[in-house]
C-alpha cells in the first residue's frame, strides 16, 4: 500500500491519502477523486451522488494522469456532455487515485 498526494486547484490544497484506507467517504468509487475530496472537506459537486450519472464532478487533470484508473466506457460517454470538456477531463467520481495527481476543479 502507498501514500499519494492529491492537489486540488485552484484551491492549491494538497492532501495525502493512504490507499489502504479507501474508501474515505461515501460517494464515488472508493479512492476516487470525489471520495478523497469529500473526506478532506474539499467541495466537489456531485449531484448524482457519485454514480456516473451526471458531470458535476468534472475535473481537469493537470499532472499525473497516468496515476489514475483507466477511463471506462460509461465515464467516457458521460463526459461527452460535460461543460468545458478537455482532452484531460475526468469525472471525479470515477477516477481512482493510484499515485500523485494534480487536478483543477473548473468553476461551475
């Protein structure tokens, strides 16, 4: 098991997470960016409760994309409807952290 650093921009808030302690909160996949954000009092919208049914937890990966779980087809399909979609977009509820990562939470 390992400890990872996750930085949320524009807050410039970095948290350390131990993947042996997943899940941390109760929304999204265990160890997802949403799970980590909620467990550390970082606001990340999640209108569907983290079930990959909306795009409100959309984030843009600035660094460490290789340290996130592989995108599945349902996330890819859902992201097509996200406002401000980029090639580095992920859904916070689906992207499971496996190493250091920096993400930007776009303004809604």
